[in-house]
C-alpha cells in the first residue's frame, strides 16, 4: 500500500481483539493511516507468548495499553479510550461482550457516534459455538487431506474483511457528515464472521475451479506443481499463449487448448520438467516469459 495514500487518516480505532484476526486487521488499519490503540489484559495477548516475532510485526506502530476490563481501574481506561475512538474492534463471543457491558445496544447508548466491528467465529447464534481457522476451512472443503493448511486462511481473510468493515464505517461517517451536515453522526454495528471468510475464499472450489477436474485443480497440464531434477516447480501457464510456449519448450504437439487436459500432454510436460534443474527452469522462465516458480524439494 502506498504510504502517500492513507484513507483512514484521522480515524481512531480502539481494539480489544487478541490472537490473530483482530491484530491483523488493526495492522491494516494502521497501514491505512488510522490512529490505533489496543487494550490488553494483564497477562497480555497470548500471541506475545507463543509467537513474539509475529506479535511484534502485528503491533508495530500500535499503542498498547494494559487494562483489566473486569476491574474498576480497567473499566475507567476502557471508557476513556471509547470516548476517543471512532471504531471499536472486538473478537469476543457476543455473550462475553454483554457481560462486559459491551453489547451493541448498551455500547451504542453510551457512545452513540462509535461504530463497532465485531469479529466472530460464525454468524448468528453460531457465534457462541467454539471454532477456529481449521474448523472453518474444513467446513468449506478446504482441508482435503490430513495435512494442515499452509497458512491461516480464514483468520487472514477475515482480518481483511474486518479492515474493510472499518473502511465502511469510515465511509458511512463521511457520507452522513457530507449528506446531512450532522456534526455527530451515529455509529453502526458491523459483524465479520470467520466462517463467512472461509466460505468466500472457498468459492473457487465450490465453482469446481480447484477441484481435481478443474482447470486450476490439476486437470490442465499447464497449471500444476511438478518435480524437477533438484526440487519442484509451480507452473501457471494457464492462458493460451503461456500454454503454447510451455508446449513448445517441452516439445509437445498441442493443436488446441483441450490438448492441455490430455494425459499425453501431462506426461510429456512432466518428463521435460523432471529433466531440468531449478537454475535451468529459472533461466527458461526469464527467456521465454513463462509464469513458473521453482522451489526446493
């Protein structure tokens, strides 16, 4: 993101969200120019204890304060920061928020101009059910084997949705100012469900694109991961001109795009790549404008 374009400049975001999705969303808001404050319990954010480097990157430029929200002193800090904030970011279950006096109705009554972005596991009543990134991905067909996913897809995509919701709140505030002349526009409540984020990123699989018979699921010979002589190569020669170049360098006769789905084409491309080193393939990619990336075995 360009450092010269800061669409959230002047917006104050207060976060109570721990672990990953909330802090990742706050990091995005800070990158977009928001002034960001986070309240942590006396024990700190759990991520600080099990992933210090990640915690440090997530909180660079964030003002972090300690506040026990169950104690009078902590409540005083909370109310002071709420009065300064434009948006509150949370990641508690709804029942936990209500116990803290932070249910939307009560919060809105005390701070009518404040917006809230609430990160939950799932929408509606399911927000009270336990879950995690892995279970949300599994529910939408994104854990096909027994290996763990390569990253925390639901958490990270959910954090982007939460940052998007903060932008929506900022736009809403601007529209009310510009359209009505109100000096104190009312805040709004926006909920971001991690399961919805998993469902969203699972759409290509639901459409069949990343299923085994799909063009980007392994059926197209130009869009696969192949072994090479000293590692692996991710080939993404999906468009016709890329596929034609791949077939040319591999010595494959492909009369049309349907040939890219033929077993013989898969075998010929695999045989060619298996005989190349990573260095040779990197050079080939540069010389022939091929979208591929080599990796260790």
